[in-house]
C-alpha cells in the first residue's frame, strides 16, 4: 500500500507519520516540501503530486486552523479548507485512491446539550466552520472512497496546547478565569492517528465503511473542568511544582470576546465510529494524563 500524507508537520500529521508507517510505503509532505508539492495554495500542484505518486491512500492533515484569523482572511481559509481538499479529492478519484480528511465540531451551531450525530443539520457560526463544512461536501461530491473524521479540542504533547498554557499561567497568577459554558472532549492527536490507521486498514480490506464519522475521546468536560484537571494532575505528578494559582474561577464565553463565535455544545456522538470499526474510545482524562506525564 502506498500512502500520501499532507500536513506532516502539524499535531495530527506528526502522529500520523508514526501510525501510518506500518501500513505501507509512506510519502509525507508539508507546506514547504520541494520535491513534491504540499502547498495548499497551489491547487494544480496538489493534483500533479497525486498523479505522480499514484497512492492507494491519501491522508489530508493540513488545514487553516487559526479560527479567529480566518474571519479576516476568508478567501485563504476557503482555499486551504475547501478548494485544496476538493482538488485532492478529484485527483484521488482519478487514481481510485481512498481519501482521508479531518473536519470539526465547528460545522454545527453549538446549540442544545445533546451530542451531535453525523446526520444532524449543520450550521457553522464562523468562517472556519463554514469552510471546513464546504471541504467535507466537496470531498464527498468528488471522491466516493472517502473517510472524513470530525473531531474537537485536539491537543498533542508536541507544540502548543491548552494544558501548557494553563500550566504557564498557573505559575504566573494566583487566580485563573476559564470558560465553563463550552462543552466538549479533549482529543489527543495520537488517538486520532491511531483511529485513522485502524480505519484505513479495515476499509482497504473490506471495501466497506466509507463515509463521515465523529471521532473524539470519551466523556465530556468544559474548558474550566479541563483546566482544573490539568492543574490537579500536574500537582499529583510533580508535588514540588511551583504553582502560584489558588483559584480557578468559571466564567461565561462572553467574558472573552473573540472575532469568531465558538460553539457551546461541541459534544460529538461517536457510536457510528465505534460500531463500524469495533473501537472503544478511552475517556478524555486518559489521554490528557498521558500527555502531561510526557511534558512535565
């Protein structure tokens, strides 16, 4: 099996290099790759790359993920999140390749408190959400053999993340204020990569299971609950850790105005994923604890 990976330098892309390697010959590209094009503003270059590599599987882990910045550069966000994936999907169909892509809970309007299912009506609140939704639709239109994984609150030990920010602030301040009316599941990039490898292997063997799936860790929490867990676990792992924080106060989303609106209900129902691929998804605390042990 020959696998073409776009976005190898991102959090998910970095983990995918590990999880996909045992499946076959992996060609991994980033935005600045030179021998082959990984630049998502060069649509023809992306198509030419697929034609040259002739992969059996294409995994796209590249995207415009700067949610607030997307509000001021919608054309670029659309190119990276919709038009580039569309070009890859069309090229994938030409060589009969499976295309794997990642989307987001931001395609929903965040209303209610019930976990979103794949069949629920979408209603993005931001440019980011709208362009990611268009990307999903264009891939489904152009490439029948696809796997699209919607996820949320992605983190990794490599690079910046919410936990690292909380730990830094906890060393500097005696009081933190963290949003408590957005609910979701922190999901490790390593978990997403392992789910991807498992699904790719199964789909390639059975030629069944193509489509859209929700893929997040088990359980749910608020950003406030996430912060409390991080601080408490850090104290447990390193009792001598110098933290100034005494209180972590919950606040509403309105306390931190941002250019892009965030969905308050980011819960995603993963029953379809678990049933189709025979998976049991660990609680979010499991992955966060492991990541903290790695970075502390």
